[in-house]
C-alpha cells in the first residue's frame, strides 16, 4: 500500500488535506486508518481545499504545503489524501466539479515532489468515503 516505514515510538501517520467542515473529518480519518492501517491521520484543514489547491491563492497553497511538509518530515507520513465533500459551504459547486477539482488537486500535491502516495477522496451526502484518485509515489505527471 506504499506504507513502508514504521516509527515504532509513535505509530504510523498519514496526512489528510480536508475541509474545515467537522462532519467531513471523522469519516475521512477513520476511512484512511482502516484502508491503510495507519494509527493517526494528521489533518490540514481549509474551506474547500480542492478549490484552493487548483485555483489559489498561491500564498494559501504555500501554507498548506508547509503544513503537509511537517506531517511528512516529522511523522514520516507516506500518504497524503485530498478530500472533498458533498454540500460544502466553502466550495459550493456540483459533486462532479468537486471530484474534478480533487483529481486536479492530486496532481498539484504530487507535483510537490514529496516521497508520498497521493490519493483523492470524495465524501458523499451520507458521509461515505470513496477513493477517486490514486497517484503512486513517483507517478506524478509533469505539468
Ligand atoms: Zn466543506
């Protein structure tokens, strides 16, 4: 699953870039813990992060990237998820547009060149999580 290193002292971490919406965070965190056998999910929140990652502003993207860097370097996270959800107040677009933005945001994050697998997640109206993009480490396309 792309998870190789184990920090025995503190457990295994993954990273989620998720909406500030509290309803979306627990399902994403729990889904990632189960699917990828990690103990903890560091969560970087921003309203509608899939929109920001694809449309800016760049300063906000840079802040999100700095936060991801902490999770990857300090906690040795090897998995970064970008999650979007139905009914998002921070990014009121159609479900299809959310999902297109998530896939594009995955390419942005993969382009940061971190030693991680990048996945895209969609949280539907029943707070169920689906994998909609999966970029294995080293598979990022040049933009
Ligand atoms: Zn939201």
